[in-house]
C-alpha cells in the first residue's frame, strides 16, 4: 500500500512515518528523514517491509525510477512517500493520501484521502479506531 504524505516543511510527515513504523512492528526510533538518501527501508522479522521515501530532492520520475522505486511497489511493502505532491504521477493509483496542515503551535490537522477499494478499507478501519479512541 502506498501512502502519499503532503505538507509544509516541519508539518510532521517523518513523525507520522515513525508512528506508522511502530504500528507495523518496526522500532520507531530508527526512523529518520530520508531527504538526503531518498529511500530508507525498514525490515523487521514478522513485520511488513516499510519503505520511506522523500521526493523533496527528486527532480523527475526518471530520477525516481533510477533509485529502484518500481521494485518497492511489490505486494507486502508499505510505501510512505514524503512530498508526494512533487511527483504525483509516480504513485500507484491505489493509495492513501495524507495532507498535513498546521492547526496551532503543537497541533496538526490531517486529512486522509483513499484512492481505490483497498485504500478505502484501510482508511475506514482507521476512522473506526479513531472514533472509538478516548481522543475523539
């Protein structure tokens, strides 16, 4: 499943991926911004592979493909893409979009968009959990 992350610098995209990593069973403290390396993969026994990309410094889809991006679209890989709005055509049609917007000095507002049936199921399950949480 691909997750496109969009928001201004410092909006919390990497922090979101850290939480995603923990939820998938990876040590979240290992997650750092891949701005200069373009892609970091996290592999933990018993957890799906998490590929964390940052498109901030990627100029074209050809440059992205040269990094091995197409190999990351394999089944069983969770693909979190920061600055997804820079190359929206590179992402698969079935995906989740997460838009980050500042809502205060320490708060963020997140808007999720599901594209495709599987993405809609994931976002629906997440919405159910959020609504059932004490923070709702």
